[in-house]
């Protein structure tokens, strides 16, 4: 039977996709093979079809149990005898499968890499005819890949343990030139037939969204275009998955959650419901998707930014496998960067791999800040030659936002980096440009450099946006380590000398700074600051928990919304907020005012002159708290002396430490509590203190969490 008859008989196709025939012909002629093909490119057929024509069996090394089961089930449906060996089999099932293999009942055997070095399995392979070893997701063998798995390093030894070396074929959807070279080297591929299919997926529309209210955007996105369509929403933590799935279900969408903390039965049920169209949307961590062959996924949304471009491309590539137009959205937030760096820091890597992880994360950050074609940015990452500047099928190419000249601002930033000796990161460079009186700035003498205060009319966010844009365009280099510093590149001179002009989106550079105006009750919703509103809700929840009352008994949501719109920062302005009377002001007013004052300062929000808080009064509040701290008082005693809650005292001490004062939080939290809290933060991120609190024992308070965050400088 020739390859076309086999293709038609078993797989139901009349012709091959690009690259498939080259690999299949090579394998059938006895050559090793290396196939790098995009998701949906048909990698599995490249080893399943020749397995039917070669004598003996084909061993398929696969990383995921669910992937093995899906492949075997699919092959059974088309009449190709296959099986798998992994930890889901009972001893009886495992031994029966081994006997069936000895009896030559199968053409394909899927094996987890952990099984390869067992004595019994190696002996079995040497007692039968093995024609080919296919390695799926071959990038997992490379330490330079995004998904390195130590178990894959056992594969070369297994290949060498077989007396008559079989054909070896490796397949992956994501591999840079560096990873490709290491795959060939580690697997010792002998002059392999190679098929590198372009990474471009023309039917996918890529977009990056920078927005504070992610849930509202997501709701409108689904409602407007994808109400009854299949979609995947990726989140970085299990808690976010569960929370978002619950919210979407409450809004009437057909949704299920999927993550590694669920039982195998729960995951299988959710996966099957999605594949069989019983539900439209699955909200998942990156535990979902590899090998899931659902062709009609119309959108993939990354609710949180993943750790690197390979992960993003592979996960986004699960959209539109049928070739129909589909949408891939990456929702960018600086908090996601903090989360990803925390995940890197809390794992043990070699210095080279840690550096690579930071470097790969930075490329994805650059992707989120570029104004250039997003498709080109993806393809360039995978070392593909691109012969166009615009694809006209991504959010950047179709963006008609007003562009403004930021050349002068860019020159100021580059000059500042040079003047401070290329020794500092984004935050300190921003502080120098804005003329901050931060103690570190003053003690380092940075207030004496010529660029000190030359961008004081800009917001922190606006300067940061320009810096990140310059990084993405290679005018600034950010070192790839835990505490990155900014350095000039060889291209910086072009900007400093005025040889080129730089333009950026006006709304991203200028609209970050809040311009307050006289606000009426009718304007409240329109001017609501969502970030402040959420922080006020957390403070309310904290106080309510301490007092063992319902949150609405402190303040109603409507009151918090008005606070998050009017920014009351003194007694008089807070009492003008509906729902705040004298009694509630006496009980809770100082805590809420303190939070709003800190927020106004950190976000550089302008408030009416009669209500404006000066820098000196802020410093005085913190210093007064610090004086009590130096006396050795407990947090509770300081709070009593200052008429604040413990939570506010912690915030004051954090501010003091940021200003360079010596603050030691060790005395306020024991090591066991700290260790347990850090473990929960590592799993759930810092998006919500309430999520962290719910995952801890009942005797852990918000104050414990805030102390842990403060001590470890996680914010």
C-alpha cells in the first residue's frame, strides 16, 4: 500500500499538508527526520502514517498523559492498533499491555519519557522489532526551550540502549534556531530529513490590549463577536481560573474551569465538555491544550501574560486550526510581569537558564509595547525571514490611534540613563526624571545630574510607557536578570543625535495622568478609578473581617465608588461622600483617607487645590509612625497610639523603608507563617489579597499577608 492509499484509507485525506510528504518519504527511506511545523500543521500524521507501512512498531515519546489517551482513542477510531504505557494503568492493565506488545498487536506505542529507563521496558524493546522512535514536543529536551523537561534527557540513552538503532524522528511546533540545533545534537539525529514550515498562521488575528478592567473588556469582547463560539481563556494561576470562570458563568456564559489542581476526572469532564461542544468556553492554566485537537476554537484570550513567546505562540495557536479566521488576544498588565518574575525567582535554575527566562520574558514584554506589526514580531522571534513590514491582520497594523512625536522625551530618557551611569532600573530613572526627593535618589547624588526633574510634568506611567517602547525598539537594553538595569544600545546615538524621529500612541503616553475636574454624582461611574475601587474593597473586607461583620456594614459599594471617583483626602471631602457620616468617619475615616492619599501620590493624580495633599504632610505621617516604631512598640500599640489600623501602620512603615529608613519586619512575623504565605503567593500571585487569605488557615490575617509582602518586597 503506498502513502496516498494509506492517507485516504486511514485518515480520509487525498493530499498532504505542506511539509508532511517530505518527512514521510524520508522516514520510509530510512532517514532520521526533524519536523518543525506550526500548531495544526499535522505533525502527528508524519509518524502515524509511516508507522502503518514500516515493519514492527513505532514508539512515540509523549509528555502528557491526556495527549496519549486522545491520540490512542483517535487511532482506534480509524482502525490503527495502538496503546500507551503511563501511570494511569493498573498493574494488571500494565502487564497485559506488555504481553500484547510482545504478541505484536500494536503498530504504535505511546510512552511517557519517565518509562524509558526502566529495565523491563528496555528489555521488552530489545525483544521486538522497533522500526521508529518518534519524539513529540521535541523542544522539551532543550534547556534553551520554554518548556524544558528533565525527563526528556533520558531519551538519548534509551535510543542507544536498543541494539538495532531504529529511525529517530523529532517533531515540535515551537523552536528557535538555537533550540533546533540542540534537538539535533542531543538526539544525535543522523543527517535528518528536515522540514521547517513557516510559523505564520495567516488566519489568526493578533492583538494586544492594555486595559485596567479586564473583566469588562472580556465581557464585551465575547458578547460582541463570540457569544456562541468556542474559545479558550488562559490565566496564570488556579485561583484566577476559578474566579474568572465563576464570574463568566454568573454572566450567563457557558464556561468551565480547567487546571492542575482539579482531579483527573474533573479535568477529563471539562475537557470533554469543551471538545464535544457541551460548553463554549474553557478557562484554564497552561495545563490545558497540548494535543487538544479541537479545530473550531474561534478565540484564545490570555487574561494574564505568559512567561515567554514560545508559550504564547503555542497556546494562541490553538485557535483556528481549521483554517478559519480566529482571534488571539493578549491582555497586558504590569502586574503580570511581577507575577512571572516571582515564579522565576521562586524556582531553582542554573544561572544561564534563569538569565534565559528573563530574556524570553522581556521579548514578550517588548511585543506588548511595540507599535510595529505583531505578526512580524512573532515570526522574527522564531528566526524566520519576513519580507513585509505590515500584515494588515493584527491590532497594530489596523490601529488608527493618533500618533505623537516623542523624540524629545526619548532623548531626555536616554540622556538620563547615560548621566546616572547606566546603573539603575526603570523606577529610579523615572524618579530622577520626575525630580523625586526619594532618599535613595538624594543619597546617590542623582539630584545633581543635569537630567534631574526635566520630565516632572509627566506621569510615572507615561515615562514608563516611553521607556518600554524604547526597549522594544532596541534603543535601550534592559539586562536580563532579577534586578534589571537600563543601558544604552548602539542605536541610541541615532535618537540622541536627532537622526530619526520616534512616534507613539498619544493615549498611551498622555492619558495615564488623571486630570481631575469638578465632579457631580452623575459623573461618578464615568470617572471611576477601578484600581482604587478594588483597593478600597479590600480594605473594607479587611476591616469587616476583623470586626466580624458584613462588608456592607462598613460602607456600601456605591460609597466606595464615589470615593474612587472623587478622591477625598481629608475629613471635609470624605464627609461629602454619600454614605459617610460623622460616626463612620470616626470609626473608619482615617484608614480610607490614608489609602486614598497613598494612591493619589503613587499614581500622581491631581486633585483640587483645596484638597491637595502636600509631600511634606505625607512624610510627616510616615515619620510620626516611624518614631513609635523606633521605640520598639508592637504594631498593635503603634496603631493605638496613631489611631490607625495595623494595616495602615504597615503601609506607613513600607513607605519609610522605600524612603531609605531602616525598617526590620522580621520582628512582626514568624518564619513558619512567612513560609506558608510565600508558598500561597507563589501559587496564586498578588492580584488579590482576598484570594491569598482564602487559601490560608483561618488564623492568618491580612496583616500577616501584608507583612510578608512588605518584608520580601514583593510589590
